[in-house]
């Protein structure tokens, strides 16, 4: 599906940093509203570009100001309201402090390695994105 043709458009980040021994660690977030583990993402605001939305959503959900990297494969699915939804993701690296403060949307954030992320994330497409990211790093 062409992301621009989706009824619901969202963008997010696969946020990573070098962990112990240089292996990448990724951000996974717990959303209490859905009681799931996901990647930070959200809907585009009117007039906002995909990239702007991705950076804003990561900052809003986990408090990380990031630098945008390469785009990852888009994800398309039918949302819980039966609408066609497309999400575009980018690799992102945090600029500075990586401290997290729980908020209404996200009550927990974890830095995890690729295998842990793949097991923790609630949706197979999120695990596939982390694996794709790990393959590029």
C-alpha cells in the first residue's frame, strides 16, 4: 500500500544507541491504553511532513530529541476501527540525555537488544522493523 493513500497516516522511530560491546539497543515502549509493547509512533498533524511527525512523536512519547536516519520499510494494516493505516518509520539516534519520564501515552520505556525487542514487542511488524534496523546497523 502506498502510505500516502492510507486513510490513517502515522510516523515513528526505531530509536537506537550503541549498548555494551557496541551492539545496538532499541527503544520499546509500553502503552497503558492498549497494554501493549510497541515502537514510538503517532498520527500526522495537519500540514506536517512524515519526518516531522516521526521526530515529534518520539519526543512526545519518550522525551528523546533525535536525529533522523535512514527510512525503514513502511507498515500497513487495518486499525481497530477498520481503517487502512500506514506507518512510516525511520532509524533515529538520541541527541544527548536518554532519561525517560512516564506520561499519559507511555508509562514505561526500555532499552533492549534486538532479540529481547523481538520477543517483547506485541506486534510482529514491530519485531520485523527492529530486525531490519539491526541488519542495517
